[in-house]
């Protein structure tokens, strides 16, 4: 008997409801679930024949859109060689090429690359690197992390422990997590003048707990799932200075911000800093196959390898998957061989102009744009289950969260397609009440 036979469209949602548990969703009351039959460019084609313009880049990953011929061919070519091979004691060209490229294009000094299979795991690896580094230095008491409120770093236990424990989505698990140090979220917007008072409490915490802190971990410039908040590059620059002064490592989570999304190839570049450890994922493979990486500098790699164990204690089964590495290489080539800076600037300029009318509503607290990220922040939280069908009816795929409606479209989006997204946001915002 063939158990994986093709499912007729009319049975798809019924069987999904019976067996599939979707992310951040109740199984018993899942709300709207939309069946996608295929995708092309920036369009999601639904099983019922409707077409939606994707404003989310499939959770910020599909830089070049869907079904891209160059990326498709990269997967096909690699598939003819090998789909996967273990990475312990083995290497292969796609991984070596990717690691070499990442070492060249990321901030200076990050020349060691440890691959994993998701953003959350990349963060877990970074935390373990920091702890093992200090253990190797004879400072095993350094196991705490200092981070920012409103931060988000993933859904696994180590990553959850450095997400905001009160306002974040993981407060339910706070009692079961390791407890770390949380400074207030940066109060200075991206274009706001920076004042030393903005970081005074952070500086006090880092000084007070310096002998226990393994590293500072934060999202650079953009706090994503914590509210799509943009903060001053000067704040990030001062964090780097304070880490150096107090001999504390700096971990930067670029999983959401990497590969041009903020207008710089990596958000760290806005502040001109390089961390000790860098996490990347999401857009790394342009939304094709899950892959992430944790990069570090010589200080970290040498410190760990000269220590008691001599090896770094981690190793995902699908580490450096050849298919994923091959498509990542193709995606990075596509990006860097294009005029992506102009493309991102144009997307940002159009969103800034077309989302501006949302400011006229009294219940809209802010409208902001950075790079190819557009945000409408409301005074109160929205009911995502009510807004999603409204967006689908308008022919777009936009998924709000908390009190934020935001756009992160693929870079290949046309002006007309982007206008359809911004128009839908304005129409839906107009239906809300304070």
C-alpha cells in the first residue's frame, strides 16, 4: 500500500485539521489555514485558485522570491552528486566554498564557521561557544548572559532563556529556563541622537556582574519578533566598547537582519563593529533549505581548542548539508552580483511614502522603515486571527503580531506589487479602532 499518495485539494484542509499542528497555533482552534499549491516570484498560489502577494518573505527568508531558476538549478546540480553526507571527518566543496565566502563578507575577524540546521541552533551553538571559551580560560563561573528586553533569539531552550522573559512569547517557560540578565531595550530610535544615559543601566549591569557574564547577546539594530524596533547604531557601538572594556564576549544575532535586509549586508555594519560570535540563518539559503551558521574569531576558536577538552562539543546530524550549502552559495552570488543596495533603498523609499498615511490614525503610534522593513505600530495589540482573512481577501499575505503590522517583502518585488501590499495595510488599519 502507498501511504503517501497525492491528496486531492478538497481533502487537504480536512486532513491538515486532523493531523497537522502549525506554529504558534492552537490545534483545537487553529483559525485560518491557507493551502498553497505552488509559488512563483513573490506570489503564493492557493489551492483554491487565488493568488497572494507575499509580504513576509516566508518569515524573512525568501530574498529572491520563489521558484528561482538559478537556485532551482543549484539544488538540481548538487542532487546529482550527493544530497547529504555526515560532516565529522568529511568535507565537501559546497561547505568549504560557503565558509570561505562567509568569512570574506561578514564583519572583520569572523573567519571560523560552524554550520547548523536552524537559527535557534545557531544561537545554542553561540551560547555554548561562549561558555566553553571561558571554561577553557579557567573561568568556569562565567555562565550568565546579558541581553536586552524585547529581544528574541529562537524557540529552543538555550535560545528561549535569552529572550525577554516577561513580554516575550516564551514567558510560559520562564520557570524552567536558566535565568540571565536583562537590560532595558534601547530607548533611542535609529535616527535619534544617542545619549550616554540611554546605556547607563546596561553599563552598570555589565560592570556589576562582569565576573559571571560569559557574553552579551543581542540583535543588532533591529529587534525583530520583540516588536520590530529599530535602535541607534551608536548604542550598538557603545555595547562593543563596554564588552571590550570589561573583557566580555559579544554575540550578535543576525539571523533576521543578515544579507541586506536593513540596507547593509549585515546590520553590524551600521555601527562599524565586529562581534566575537555571529549567528546567521533565514535568508542564508534564500528560503530553500534550512541552514544556519555560527561564526567566530580566532580568539574564540583558539581559546576553546587550547582548553581542557580541545574540541568544541557540538555536532548536528545535518550540519553543512550539501544541498543547503549549494543553494546558499548560489543565493549569495545572486545577491552580491546585483545592485541590491539600490533595490533595498528603493523598496524602503516606496514603503516610507506609501505607509505614511497610516500616521493619520490616532491609534497608530508609529510608522517606521529601515532598509526593506516597513512597520506600522499600533497603540494596542491586534487580533491576528481576524486580520489575516482580511489581508487574504485583499490578495496579500501579511501576518501581524502583537501590536505590529509589518512588511518584509522579497527583494525582487515590483513597484506595483509593493503598492498592493502597502495599500492593503492602509485599508486594514483604517478598519481598526482605538
